[in-house]
C-alpha cells in the first residue's frame, strides 16, 4: 500500500485523516511539534504502520527536509497550519508561518522525494470568500472564487481578515509553486468552512478545542442560555467528511490539479441548539429554551454554495447537521465537557 506523509498529525482534522489512512491500510509518517504530542499519537494507534517524527517549527527553512527523505513516499497530506486568534503580530505569527510552512514542504518534496505523486493541502473557505460577498444573499460561492484581500490587508486588517489572508496566501503560494517549478507531483487543495464533528485528537484542556467547535462547548456549558449568539459564517462541514475529502483526493487520479470546496451547506446557531436539545435531554438546564432569541438567518437571506465538484469527484455523501452536532457534543461529554 502507498506510503503517506501527514504533517500536523495532532490537529483536529489531521487526527481524522490519520485514522482513515490507517483504516485503509496506508503506511503513515506523521509530524508533530513535540515528543509529548508524538507519544500520545503512538499510544492512540498501537501496532499501526505509523511513524511519528518531530518537526518543532514548520516555518523554519528546511523544516521538512529530513522527514521527506523517507524512502518510497507516495503522497503528502499537508494539514499543518495555524488557525487561532491568539497572536499579537500578524506577520511573524500568522502570515509568514502559513506561507513558509507551505513553501517548506513543497520545496523539500521537490528536492528530496521524487517518488511523491501528489500533495494534498488543507486550505479553507477563507481563501474563497470575500467580506463583501458574505453580505450578498445572491452570491453562490465555489472553487472558482478567490479571496480578494492581499498580504498587506492581512498585515493591517482585523484578526479575522489576517487569518483569512493567511489561508489565501498559503494556498496561492502552493498553486504558484506548482505552476512555476513544474515539480514531480501535482496538487489538490481542500477548502472547508467551519468544521464541526467529534474530537478524536488529544486535548490537554477544553481551552485547546478547535476554534469551530468552541461554540458547542459554550452551548453545553450554558453560555447561550439567555441569548443565542450570531452565527458568523453560515457554511459548515463535518470533520469526517473533510478527512474523507483529503484521502479521496489522494487516491482518485481525477482529483489532481483541483481545488475542492468541501461544505455540507448552510446552517445557523439555532439549528445547533435544536439538534442538541432534541438529542440530549439531560442538558436541558444548560440550554436555551424555545423562547430565547438569536442565532437565526438574516432576514434578507444568506449566500449560497456550490459543492458539486467535491460531491462528484470525491464521492462525498455529506453528513447532516443534526448527526454532526450530536456526535460533537457526545465526544465533548466523553472528555469531560
């Protein structure tokens, strides 16, 4: 079976990608930032065809040089990238690491891993959307769209804009590299919006939960009891479908050279409340009741989406919001939320 390098193996999405790769019989080399994370991954997958390597800082020059020298690598799943708002300098803590982390893996593979056929990169809806179009109920987002914000906008904008720009410039860097360098591999990128779903990676505390799932933690801790907050982005996907997209984009020849907008569709925060209230009567005391306001779609409507390329090429039958919400909350309860 093929040999796969998975970067950032301790992350929320990567943990699901790792499970699926091993389930399908692939041999996996995964990278993490510390021995602590490495030992937890090894413990979670005893007797698997799995090697864990430590890459402390993916933005350092040559960060991936040694690990890509692993003989016989066939594919690379590059999921390692920052997604958080806990930074103070956009350039040094967000934008440049995102770009350098992407460049580092591409350059290393081109130089040291001639057997690699394809690199799959975790990008984001952030690289597709535009702030203006998010206000337009007639807009239908697809892979054809690119976020118009520039690197300079990322330096000077809000934290949300800086994060979105980091995803856009990282993905664009990858496509430009392949076009310019004509390497031995082709590229596919996965662009999910908010990612919900069960937690299978190790958390030292609930404060380390992935950003998209934070809303479930707040919901079941009673923080929405008196008012359901605004939804923000009205598009979502389950992490298991994102993992499936990564692995199928690797295994299916026709996925090469394509971006994939991986979304299950529209949702709002009220949908989440309804799903959790229905499936967890034991949480009733923490949840908002039917009379509590908030969390609806805007009166003027909400933008649309076209996920047909991911649906057809990657063969995804999208997990519905109620199942995703239920499984997410159950996984959080299982770890003490």
